[in-house]
C-alpha cells in the first residue's frame, strides 16, 4: 500500500496596508483590518438586565487601552494594543442605545423556571428591547448581556407531538451510533465532530440564544447581535482567557458584525464560489418531519451568503443519510449561482461544493447539470470525521497542514502543531478530516483550499478552525432554521449567525 505524507504551506491572510500574515492578532496590530479606514467609530447598543449592562459597559471602556496577556505563550497570546491600534476604530456606547430590561418583568419570567412559558416570556422581553433599536437611527451592533442561567436555558420543543418526538429520539440514537462507530471519541473530539453532523437535538430542544437570533434576524432591516455574558467581563484576569485574549476575540467579532472585514484569504483564486451543503431536521406546519437542505457560499469576491434548499422527506435516505434528488440538487446549485452572479456581476470561473457525506449518483448528476453551460469547472468534495491517527516521531504532534495519503484515502490535519506558535492548541492527539471527491479532481489542491477556508471564522481572532467556513456556516444556518416556519427563508448574511 502506497503511503505519502506532505506538509502543505500554511495559507496566508491579507490585512490592511498590504500586510500579509499567517496569524490575525499580530498582523492586525501591524496593518489593521483589510478594509482599514472604512469607519473610525463603531457604535454599540446594549440590552440586558441592569446590573449586567452596567458590568459590560464598564468592561467595554477598557477596549480603548492596552490590556496585557496573562497566558504563558507570548507567540500565541499577544497583548491587546487597544481598539484603535488593532482595528483602527473606537467602540462607542451611546446612551440612547442602552436598553436595560424591566426588572419586574425579568423576575416574573425567571420565576417560571425552565418552562416553555417562562422561555417565551424571556424571549418576548429581550426581543422587544432589541427591536426598539431597529429605527433609522441605530447602532452598528447590539450586545446582548445574558445572565448565565438565561444563556444556558433550553426547553423541550412544545411543537412536537409524542410520535414526532419518538421518531426524532430514534434518529438521535442513529446519529450517535454512527458517530461512535468511527472511534471512541474524547469529549473534545465529539464536540468537534458535532459541528458537521445533522442533530435531532436541534429540533428536539430550543435553546435561548438560537431562538433569540432567529426571531431578531427576521425583522425588517435587523442589527446583528453579539452575546456577552457577565462571566466574560467579571471573571478574574488569571482565570481562563486573559482580558487581552477576550478583547481580541470580542473586538474582531464585533468589527465583522458591524459591517467590517478583518481579513481575507491571500492565496485563494478570485471568482471561485465555494459552497457548503448540509441537512437539518425541520417540522412542517402540516405536522410531518422532514430534512431541510442548506447551501452556504463563500468567495473572495462577495460576502458569504446562505440559501435554503428543498425540503426532503425523512424516508429519502440512503445508508441512513439524507440526500438530494437530481431535481433538488440542480435547483439548489442554480439558486446559488444566480445569487452569486447577482452579487458579483459575473458567473464564477469555478464552483467547489463541500458536503459532509459522500455524493449519491443523483446529487452528482444534479450538481453537474446545474453547472453545465454556466461554470467551466465543478468540483464535488466530501469531508468527514475519521478514526485515522498519525503519530509523529519525537515530541511534536503532526503539523497543521499535514496531508497524508494511504492508498486511495486522503487525510488533512486542519488541527495539529502550529509552528508559528510552537504549540499544539489541543488536549489530545490531533484528529484529521478525511476528504474525497465525486469525479476527478486534484485532492491536494482541494486540501489547500480547505485549509485556507478554515481560517475564515471571524468569530475568533486565532485564525484557525477545524472545518472550512462553508460547512460551519451551513451548520449554523440549519440550527436556526428549526426556529423558522417552513415558509420562512433564513437571512442570507453570515453576520447574523456568528
């Protein structure tokens, strides 16, 4: 059996003032965001209980100055230099955009505990205060200050009948058995794998933050939300992440949600549309359970966007996995290409589709049919978890970017030892992803693209994720779709899902 191991070069990122770098924090401190100079001030709104709003407001005031990093590895954890040095902006909280909750109503809703009635009362209370900030004069981003007990709140979905709940619980057992069949996962590995797989829990239970985001984003002209917990601002500086690291993560996230672009890939080709396809459980108004398909598109030329595809009957499965028919896959990709052309002004030169299961013949036929005559090239790539492990001789783990081919199987380490940090940011042996394709393609080049797309999560300032943005974005959209009716289309912008 032929075995080959290559170490792919780490994809570079582009920042302001022509700065090119591997890691966002240090490069941002040198050149600022890639769209530096777009604005000089970002106005924030605050919504939450009185004491939480006061605590968050006091902590936000610290973002204008330097905060020292307390973690041990200076390469990975640089100091926060202040918002103007890091992002070229000031974060401003204007009094007119501060909306504390009515304490009596909050206490009444909390008194109902984790009941459905209490859950909905809390949603109504937060939504009404947030909605009041959607006028002509509005903040750039709204920080929702959540007490821990509210942020962790989840309730059983009251819209499910007993037979539907039993059906979903059976599907959940299938999903868990499929996952455990791969390997005996650590909690960290299981959590990482759950970023990709369809989960019955998304429909069995409602979580507060997901429900709040779904409600808010379906208003006309909404403002993106950033949740911040009391613990984030009050936890001592030497417990967990330092205030500097928290400032980096929060600052980058707010900057993007406020309309900015912190960084972009420096090496990805222009006018290529990368698409992630995922499936999620959905309940029809008529009462039947179905799968909903979601497509997410990413390109260096247009803002990431998402589209809802066809709903699929639960018995449209093969090997216990949902799939698209020829007609459904054709329609979904045509919608994506039309939306891309509307945003970019031209059709892409190439389309690359990422999926978490192998392509069924119907899907391959439908996707190629949609691309035929419109796009010169179409690559169909699948990505999945794997029991494969690679142990490197010596003390270091396999490097991030290691590409290993064993016979016909191909593995990519999107996690691993990070040489510019001189550290492996994980507790266990790195787990690669397995990649393959339907039809001929250069899998090593597809791996280079996946590695670059794993650096496009602007919800963190580290610049490294396990999965490409195509699939992680599609997963977030699908989770929120459980809160929408079957006739509602999800908001297309990534800014509302982070």
